[in-house]
C-alpha cells in the first residue's frame, strides 16, 4: 500500500525460524545497520529441543525486534483435512512461541500466504491480524543470493510506497543476500540525499517499535 508519506519504505520480515546456525547471522547484520525486523517463527522451531534456541529468542527481543507466529508446523491451513487441525496449528504455534518468548503475540502470518474463509474465520475468532508481504524474492526456493539481491533492490529502486519484504532466516541465501541489500540501501540513500531526492526509509530504523 501507499506509505503515509508517499516515500519508498521497506520493512524486513523473516519467516520459518529461529535457526541456531543462520538466525544469529541475520541478527548480527540487522544490528550492524541499526534495523529492527519482524520474525514470524514456527512453533516447532521456537520450541525445539535445541539448547541454543531460547537464547536466540531472548536476543531477538532484547535487540528490539518483533516476534510473531507462523503456525506450529507450517501447514497450508486451507488444505488441512479439518478446521480443527488448522485451529490446532495456529493455537499450538502461538502457545509454543509464547512459552519461549514470554510475551503475547499480536501478529500472524499464514504459511504460503494461504488465505480462505476458514483462515479468515479462525483469525477473526482469535483477534489475530494477518501480516502479508509485498516483495517475495523466493530465495527459499531458488537459494540464489544474487537473484534475491537483484529482485529486492530492483523493486526498491522503483518504489514509491511501503514494501513488506519476505525473507527466511533459516536460508543461507538470505544470510548472504541481506548484507548486500542493506549496503545497497545505504549507498542508494547517500546518492538520493545528495541529489535532493527522497531516501528509502527502513521501517524499524532506530527505535521504530518502541
């Protein structure tokens, strides 16, 4: 949608984590650039037996990011056999993530962005807002950091509105593409400022959430 100011804006969101190997690298990069993001976690990942996971969840919150839910098992909620199974995937995911994060979750993203009457009904009953995206570099599919970088920066270069970017903190391609994207934004914004043009605003830059 249009940004309030009519300027290009980007919000970084990361799905499917947390991963003990890749998520810390994503966090390092965001911290280096002073950017806050939204992490849509999968309950199985957040509540996993891995001893490193609770510390990562704690770090995500301590560094000012938002944690949200992406279901328990990442099922396509519209294709599950029953509404009860879909409800369980939503509820179990929230319970698992809240159990580790010790906060109430307000935002939710449905796996694959799958929307149907069933999903709308289940979310409405729970007072959950669905958080979609505008830019999907598909790096989870092709695993190519260069392709992801070209897609994201190409779209941002032409944008005059708000862009919610979908990436995946469990993918190596994301870890590789993220620093390149953030460096590109900084360079691009220097050029724009010197030329008297509107820079690309990174939502969550500084203390967006607090």
